[in-house]
C-alpha cells in the first residue's frame, strides 16, 4: 500500500514538473514572440520613415569680415520718342510699336511694310539713347567707368558690379561682335551707407521711373519682371541688403515639396544658360525668349544683329511676341515649356526699400532724377541647409537600440546566433557527406 502511494506520488510529481516546465517555456515563448512582434513593428515604421528620405533644416547665422557686394541692374523702358537722328518713318515705327497700334502697320503699303527692319531700328535707337546712370560711387571710389549697358526686351538697362564680359554689342559700321574684359566684383568690409553704393540716375521728363534688381555678379539679366523694385522719379531711395544662402539635398531627396533639386556646381551646364551662373531666374528668362522665338518663328533679341535669324516684323511683335511674353510674366501658361530645375544651392538678396522725395528743395530743378543708396545692413549671412535626418550609422544605431530595448540583444548576440547557425549548417553538411560513402558500400 505504501509502495503504491509512493508510486502515485512520484508520477504526480513528475507530471506536475512537466506541466510547470511546459507552462514556463510556453509563457516565455509567448513573451519572446510578443517582444519580437513589437520590435518588428517599430523597426518597420522606422524603415518606412527612412524610405521617405526625411531631412532636417539647420539655420545658421554667421558674421563675416567681408562680403561680396551684389550686382545692381537698373532698367527703364526704351524711349520711343522721336529722335532727330532717326528718319520720320523709323520714328513712326517705334512710336506705333510702343502703343501696339496694329492699324498703322496694316494700313501701310506692301512696299513700305517690307522695308521695315525692326532689329535695325531698335538697335539704332538703343545706340542713340542717352545713358541715364550718370554717377556711380562705391565706398568713396568712382565706378562710373565699369557700368555695362544692355538692351533687355524693350528696356534699356545698366548694370554695376557685373563680373561677366560685356554683352555682345552692335554698331552701324560693322556686324562683328566684341566683348569687354571681365571685371572684378566689389567687396564690402564694413556695413552701412558709407561703405555702400551710391547711384545717381538722370531721367527724362517722359520717364515714369526705373526698375532695379540685385543679383549675383555672374548672373545675366535678360527679362524685366515682377522681381524688380520700382523706383519713382524725383526720389531718394535707401536699399538695405541682407544675404541668405540656401542649400538643399539633391536627388533622391525632395527639396521643394514633391520636386527635386539639381546640383548646378562643378561641370553642370544647362543648354539655356551656357554662360554665366545658372539660376532658376536665368533659366526661366532664357526659356521665355527661346519659346517665344520658336512659337513666333522670329528673333526677338534685337541687340544680337549678328545672328542670321529672321527679326520679328511689327505684326508678329504685336500679335505674337507681346502676348507670349505677357503670358510668361503672368504665369498663365498651362504647361512649362522648358526643363528648368531648381538649383540645390542659391543665394538670395533680401532688400528693404525706403523712399522719400529728394530732400534739398534746390534739387527740384533736377526734374525726374533718382538717387539710390545701396548698403549691407550687417555683414552676416543667414544659411539654411537641409541635412538627412537618418544616415547609415543612424539606421544601424536605431536597430541596435530597439533590439536592446525589446529583446535584450546586442551586436554580440546577433554574431553569436549567426555563428551558431553557421556551425549547425557546417555540421549538417559534414554529416551528410559522411553518409554518402557508407550508402555506396
């Protein structure tokens, strides 16, 4: 009887131990499985986040000992007033082109219409135009001798501090082209008015003001648009300048919503901007000129007489060219006509304009003259730079951290598991090789 009791008690104890062991390992397996599921869920979320290529934006303000001064381009509409050095017929053509009087041209005889050369007329008027930038001083040094004049689609423009060669110029005596030497840019070593740029503009009585824009010294301005500041006649203007640098991550990162930027440094050359610095504005302006030229079927860059392309006749200018230019400037085109990528690096000059009438009452005799003071408020650069939110090292560090948090594992654990798997695989392959010779005997 006691032996039976002892036997039953041993079986019950053994059963209890087995049940407890199964329950213990089952609970442990469930716990490990739940940890593994949580680990995989967190890692999956992080992988999806990393796949979207997130970026961080760093803003740094640095104070400099010196700053490169921006180039300044000032434009006013090309005068269509009669000029004694132009013939009556040429003066009539210019005046009626200015007011877009289509009736005047349709009423001309075929012979008179055929002898209109709009390119030659515009170029003659351009060469006869009085230069309106009469006085230029930078940091107490005269800079009037390095002012560059150009014709920018019906505007007479003068640029100070451009480091580009002179524009292709045309003269009545020759159709050859010449270029000037590259000039060195201005450098400001102190902020404020005394170290800035002073410009005096002599305007005519019919002029209603001028347009001004600050840009990089190696950027060419080809179109006058809404980015220009409007300066009124008989005014004194103070323009304070702040410099901002932007740097975005190139493809596959997204810098502008769903858009990607293009690295434009180094050997990059865009077909629409073969010379000078590539900027989005330069590309879009060149796109407008090129697309209008292709759409209208004639040349509209009148200063380039040396080209063999057909110049636009008056009817094409009024009916086609003007409308296309207006559509570009108003952004009313339904589809972009050119591939103009956003640059990954660009420089922005933020301006603050304050204007007042010319202070000296005796200066009223100057009529429509304009005085402009341009200066840096501070010698500082505000840099905005995008950096990847996750690098390769960050990804591995995150995975390792989650493994330690959820599984209590580390890189050493992972290497030990890999080593065990390799040993098991090696042992299995070695045992399989041993069995094959025995099977043959």
